[in-house]
């Protein structure tokens, strides 16, 4: 797992990989710090990164990243 300063890490996702955020979910860790998990993708190159941001300490970690994703969308059938 790669961690670093939130501002620089997010800039790297945008500039180096041209990835954009498509999903975010809030949570908290055992110390009560606000965490934001998010998925970033580049549809053109099929790269993706799943990251977590700890707002209290200003640190972001790349949990996982890769290439060749497939998007799935929930149906409206209620199943």
C-alpha cells in the first residue's frame, strides 16, 4: 500500500493517470478519524485506483490499483 500527502497523491491520480472519481463512501477508523474511500478511473485507458483519505491527518493511501476494469450499474428491478 502506498501512502502520502493527500494533496500530492490526488494530484498524481489526476495528472499522471488522468483518473476521475466515480464513487465515494464515508466511514471512520478506530480512533474516530473521518475516512473517505473512493474509486478513481480512466475510461480511456481502463486504469483504476481505490484509495482511502484520512482527513484528520491529511494522509491518503492507495489500497489497490490496476488496469482493465468493467463497469456494472444497479438495475431498477428492485432485486
